C-alpha cells in the first residue's frame, strides 16, 4: 500500500520469554471461571487468616517478600520476581503475610474459581485444631 512504512520485526521475542514456574495442577472444575486479583499488604502485615480456595491459584510477587505456608509444606519466603501456586480444594493456606517490616508486599493471584462457591473461605479454629497434625513443623 503506498505511503505505509512497515517496521521490521525485532528478534527480541526469541529471548523474551522466561518460565517462572511449571506445575501439574489438579483437575480444573467443570464450568470454572478465572479471576486475577492484586493483593497489597503494608509493611509487617500478617496477611489473611488461615483460609482455602476451592480451585487452584497461581501467583507472582510484584514487590516485597511474602511469608507463604500451605498445609503439609514448610513455611517459605517468596520474593519479588518469584512465582507460587497452591492446589486449592481442601488444602489450608496458613500464611500469605508480609515478611518485611519496612516494605509493602504486592502480589497478583490468578484463581480458577468453582461456580457457586466463594473464591476465599476462612478456616475456623476448630478445624485448625483437628488438622494440626497436617501442618509442617514450624521453624523456631
């Protein structure tokens, strides 16, 4: 077409992709929908109380450091630029709080939600006591 100038494609796309995590998630519930949310906690905030998600969740820390603990796994720190995931379903998510006292924590999570169920369900103290044997030993 006269008067158009097509820019040549760069070669950057060949090395632009970085795999952050690869997992084999549990089965995706039929009719599931996907929701991506951003969470932000102030410095030192403990985050959400123990909870669960009905479907799997995949996350990425944008800023700060997250104290992350799932049922059956030891607590760990997920830093800015790192990815995490949880299987959802019956697994309790104990911690997602800010591990730093002087920096905010920001992360995004993409959740595969089960139709008709809330994407976030708090776990009560009675259930936490009943399942205490499933929690990984705490570091002192």
